[in-house]
């Protein structure tokens, strides 16, 4: 740093012959150049620039355990050394920016979409309580799932797990009890396989579609297009209800903007597919109550891994959030709520829960049964990652994380690891973070 200001010495003499100190900007510029040498990781296998928390480091560790033959992490210089199928690792890894000196597929996706999570169709709709796709990717790598594997998410919501599996070329089954979740998961899946020409609409077509949807006259022979326009419309209405920021664009303007966004996502993800010769795999989406999973005999011992996240007790009004959609589709919300974990008010309680408030007791009873059903659906040595968070209701902590871990062990799982992931910018103050519980079926 000794050269600060010295380089342009001549220009920096004042008219009185006194020495002019370098300006604030010059100092910052010189410092930042110097600083980059220390901070920007250098090397062939460096951390992703998005890695910020200790949990990220733990995820990287897990991921490399699954993806490599040998690895070593150097957290100070933010790089890793590894041995294995470098090309495969480069296409799969979610925490490294470069591998073998080349940009990873994940980094390319992040750069192309400008976001670490809102890529492909993950951002189709703001479904509450969504997974971070990056975590799903990490877990698929951790579990060493190859392209013949089969993954299940029985609380699939808007289909983050199934969509990410499809993008990675892995088959999956997703279930959810809400019709809205099922529509969204199906859409994310179908859009990966649709012909681009099906998304060709003129401006006037789109203006007409908004009118038709509004008047409940919207019809289309292609079910994907039919549902896509509805999903975009529901999102538009919801965005309008939440903020007046969009008033100037008008509903139709916002609808068109959202449609173009999806079309652009299609273009970008297809470019990625082409560039890296990816093979997407379709997901099977089913509307199903997890408590009835065992009715589907064909699923017994069928899955290599389950990656899932049940509702957190009382954290979000998931069903109410989609009221606009349910009113439109004529879905009875009460019926959905009567099957929804954490929303039930009455039912048979077994003795062990007698001292709990009824709603919490029913939630835990259902959660326990859900975990038993997951155990049943997994192959021997099948892997489970279950993401849960504790919530605080009326200043009382609902200890779902440790209860879930206990239920997993009671169901017969071998507990492997728990990673706490702080949700730094979470809007819902009742949730401070979430934990990923990793288990294996013996
Ligand atoms: C935390 S969210 C999962 C969100 C999902 N990971 C995503 O990325 O969209 C929990 C999900 O469990 C679903 N659910 C609640 N009760 C259920 C039940 N009895 N059977 C199946 N799914 C249920 C809810 O509809 C909700 O979508």
C-alpha cells in the first residue's frame, strides 16, 4: 500500500508547491484493488460467491462427500481441492463457482438468471414456504443420487424438489394435499417439455386472455397453457392486492410482464439445456394426503431418497394465501384444511399427547405418522432429508425440530446429521431459521 498517491506525484502538487493528499476515492480504489487479492478466491476450485453462512460450509462439505472420491476444504482461501469425475462434479455441484478452472453449471445458471434460487421455473409463483432449490440440489448430491434414482417429496407444495430433480436429470414423484400446489408442480414440470411455439402469443391475445379469465370464460385446448395463464393471473391479482406499486402498469400490464418473464425463463433454461447437453427427467405429480400414502401399494420400498418439508406448526396460512385461486377454481378450502397438517382442530388423540393443546397434539400425531409412511416408502439404505423449523406461538416455542428428529428415530431411521440454517432476512419473525435433518433407513 506504500504507493498510494505516489504514482501521480506530479499532478498532486498544489499550486503552492505543497503536497496534495490522495482523495478519498483514490484511497478506496487502491485499497479495494489490494483487497481483492486477499478476498476474491483464486484457484481452480473455488467457493461460490453466494456462500455466506457456516451452514453453507456444512452443505459444501456434505455435497463433496457425495460427489467426490476425496476432497479437502480450505475455508480461509475459500477453495477446495478434490478428486473424482471433474466433469460430473462441474455439472452437479451447488456450492462451487469453478471446478477444474471452469465455471460450474450452477454458477452459469445463477449468472444467467441473476439469482441463486429463482432459476428455471422455480419463480413461477410465490407459493408460501418454498424450498431453496440450491438446498435440494445439495441434498441430491449428498445422497449420491445417480440418474436412475427415484426421489419422493410427499409435501411437494409448489414442486421445488421435483423441479430441481427434473433439472438434474433425476426422476421424482411429488405429492401434496392442496390443489394449488399440484397445479404449480405440474406446470413447472410440463414447461420443461413444452414446444416453444406453444408459448407464442401476440399482445392482443394476452389482453384478451386477461379479460376471458376475469369473466370466467377462459378456455384452452392445451391444459398446460390453460393452467399457466390461470397461475399468472392469480399471481397478478395477488401482487395487486398486496401493493399499489403496480397501479401504473394496470392488471393487464402486469399480467403481460409476468407472462414474458416466464417465456424468458423458458428461453434461458433451454439455452442451458443445449449448452450442457442436459437431459431433463419428468416428475409425476399426485394430489394426495400423506397420511394415506400406504394406500398406494406400488410405492412400498420404492424410493431412493425423500427430500421434503412439512408445514411448520402455525407459521403460515398456506391455504388462505391461495384464496383467490380456490375461489376461482371452486375448491372448498375447508376440505383442504381438514387434511392439512397443523390446521386440524378435532380428531382422535392417542394417549401420549393428552397433555398438549389439541391443535399441537394433532399436528405432532400427524407428523409422526407422516414420518412412518416415509419410512415405508423408502428402499433399505434409502435417505431422508426433512426440513423443519421451530415456531413461536403466543411466546411459546413449538419444538418441532427435535420432535421431528425423535419421530424419525422412533420410526426406525438412523439419525445422521442436523444442520441449522439461519434465515437471515426472514420476514416471518416467528421463524428464526430452519434445520435440515438427515437420516437413513437401515
Ligand atoms: C412447507 S410446505 C412445502 C413447500 C415445498 N417444499 C415447496 O417448495 O413449495 C408444506 C406443504 O405440505 C402440504 N401438506 C399439508 N398437509 C398435507 C398432507 N396431509 N398431505 C400432503 N401434503 C400436505 C402443504 O400443502 C404444503 O404445500
